[in-house]
C-alpha cells in the first residue's frame, strides 16, 4: 500500500514536470517555427549593405522599395531574376537602379533608368 502511494506520487510529479517542460518548449520554439513575420530592415541599413558591395552615388539618397508582387514586374527585363522581398534602390538624379537580395547579401541586377520627360 505504501509502495503504491509512493509510485502514484512519483508518477504525478513526473507528469506535472513533463507538462511544464512541454509548455516551456512551446513557449521558446513558437516564435521560431510558427511566426510569419519577417525581420524588417531600415532603408539606411539596405543602403549601407549595398554600399559595401558597390560604389553608390554620393550626391543623392535613393528611394528604397521592396519587391512585393512579381506579376506586375514580369515584363520588365530588370526584374527577370527578382524575388519577393528583394530591395530596389532607385537613384533618380544618377539614373541608376539596383536590385539587391537581402538574404544572400548580393546585388542581383544593376540598370539604368529610362525616365521620359
């Protein structure tokens, strides 16, 4: 009888500990496995990272955009290798545009702007 009580208490304690371990693992792993949020990076950081790979025009600050929909860009040769999430730096005065892939830290395409006046 005493042995049965001891075993019951031991199983109860292990069960409680197991439940706590489960919740701790879920709490720690949830953001890593189930979060759909992507890490945002500021325009200044994008410019800095691209500037480490290529000399950028010093006399102007570019407009930085994110590729969000490839359907609108499929006919444009500049975006033929673009992926969702790529960054585009547009230098209007210099007439340059740069397509940059954040996750690989590489320049995908460099092009000239054709602005009609």
